[in-house]
C-alpha cells in the first residue's frame, strides 16, 4: 500500500492522499483507487468477478449480521437453494425470463458430456423458490412461508465496477408467500422499511424511497419499491428493492392452497433483496480524498491504537492494556504495533476509514491521557486514561455516526430539486446534479424520451399530489411526480 504521509500539524481537511485520484478531478478513478488502496477487493482473472479481500468482506459481514438479525426477528428463516436452474424452469414465467435472458450465464456441459438440458447459473432464485413452495404448501395452515437466502448470483454484465455492478455479486434474496393480498403487500412494505432503517442506523445513509415505474419495475412483479441513495458526485444508486408479485408466479408454477372455506386458491408472493452494492454506497457517500470514511457501526475496526515511540519501555504494554479494556466493552479495536512510522500508520488508518485513532506515547502515559482523532473530520481531543474512557469513546462513535448521517442528509436535501419544465430539468442535471422531481404523464414513451435526451432515468415515484402540473416531456396533464436522476 502506497500512502501519502502528512507533515506534523497537517489534518485531513488541508491535505489529500496522493495515492488516490482527487474525487473532484475524476470521481470514477477515485472510487477505483479507494477500492484497491483500502484493500477492499482485487480483480480476478475473469472480468466482472472480483475478489473480496478480508477488509471488504468484513464490511459485508457486518451488514449481513445486522440484516440477518432483523429478518429473523420479523419471522423469516434462512434457506439455501441450488446454484443451477433448468432453462425449462426459468421459462415458466415469461416476463421474468425475458427480463433476465440477456444476463444469463448458461452451463451446457457436465464434465466432457453435453447436458440434456442447459442449466442457467442463477441470476436470481424466484423460480427455484416457486418450484419448492408448490411442493410443500397444501393448506392455509402452511402459510405464510417467509424464507431468505444469502448467496451469490451471476449476471453477465457488459460494464462492471467493483461492488456496484459485477458479473457475480453477493446478496440476500427474500422470497415469501402468503394467503392474502393484504398480507403480501404489508410484507413488501415492511421489508422496504427494514432496508431504509438499516441504511440509516448502520450505514449513516439517508434513502429516498418509492414505487418504481412500470418500465423500471422488476421483471415479473406487479409493484417494485426501491431505496435510492445519492452519491457524492450527484448520481443516484439503487441500493435495494422490495417486490410485490401478486399471483403471477403462483399461477405459472401452480402454487395453490386450500383456504379456510376449503377452496383452492393461488398464493400471493413477494421478493426483496440488497447486495454488496451497499459497500459501494458507503464508499461514495462518505469517502473523501484520503480514502474511506467508514460509519462506526459497520467498520470492521472501530478504533486503531497507535503507540508513539513504541520501543520505549511501557508504551506497548499500555497500548495492549487499553485495547483489552475497550474490547471488554464490545468495541472493535486493534493495536498497530508494526514497525512502520507513526505517520505511515496514521495515513494507513485514514485510507482504510478507521473511525477513531488513539495516539499513545510516553508523555501521554505519564500524564495518564491519550489523543483521540476522529476520521470523519480530523478533530483531535485529549481524553483521560480512566475508567470512563470506554464510555466516552462509545459516545464519540455514536456522535460520529450522527454527524455522518446529517452530512449525507444535507447533501441529499441540497440536491433534491423540483422542476416544471424540460429546460429546468436539463439545467439542474448539468449544473447541480442530484434528484430532479418532475411531473410526468405516466406514458412510458415520455419516460424513454427523457432518458434519451438527458441520460437520466426515473428512480421512483414521489408521494406528492399532482394538481395542475403538465408532463415536462409531452405537455399533457401529469399523473405523477417522479424522482429522476443520472445513476450507477
């Protein structure tokens, strides 16, 4: 890892790390530099298939842990479905297969022999769950079934970028079936709220939520709801989706049950998922010109202790003593006792986005104190090495989370612009960026024209009521106010 070492007295606000491109000069290159230099990932020998390095995977594990607890608390169970799907099974739901066909990777050989039927490497697992549910559900007493799967999927993308869009990525996919439409729709919105709350409480990222347009909804769904984050460069990132399927898949796969009146009825179905794309959101929402800035609750290491003049007697011993005390309070902390210089260790911790750095040298020990440095703004403060230190550090981490969320929220609010004409729409995209809220007639043709003219896509429909507004594209009476944005 090549790092820029700051001179004494310099802070994160007045220097940048020369190992990475400036985010304002080339945001895409900055993002790639951070992914590599912070050791989150590496490229494999197959395009679009990345290696999740330990630090990057640890972030995903913390996201997974938080969501898994919430899923189980809301009555969901984890399962695992096969990786391979027979093409005949995938083709049972016409809209679904049409939506995924261009991205499917297909296995045609088993060993040296041609397969009787080609097998698709799962791009998603709706069809597998449907086949299984059709076998095991007979009565209303068997419902609901609320399953979740943690796995990887393969979608043969033409353009890839680490964490954001890959030919293979890690995710969770929930698949549930219910006896009533009301219950299934409630499930769909409940999972959307779980995603939104997790992004706020764990990742310090505010989300714009809403219903997707017909054109943008998931293949085979009746309704698709989305959480959308705004990146530092003003582009949107779809960060998770929750789908209401109605009975479409149920009819295609003959998923029936005997209701309380002893009559056959089709189940109502949902599906929902988030992926390692959330790691990309964390990088691009919070990062700066020194690298990652990780929200404390998701950071693999929340605190790094840097011993100063560690060769002197008692310094390392005190550093490890402090590490033990903080770990006993449930904090994720480590001592950097490597033979690198303190300046190097500082820069390395900054690049990796470690929320807090504690500096501890001979004079600090003599004065029974330490220096604590916040990663999100570089502010330093001196704290006493007493019994209250662990609580003070925890309070500071919580404060940092709130500061990061409010900063991201302010950025979002400042880049949420309401327009009424196409000229205003274009001006905002070119000069301000972010979400552009515009009246739309509901016609897919207009939606496509807007994308063709501006490269902006509809992200979600707002809850704003439409009065006398007209569509920015065709001039007809508007039916919806939609959040448009350029996106990843």
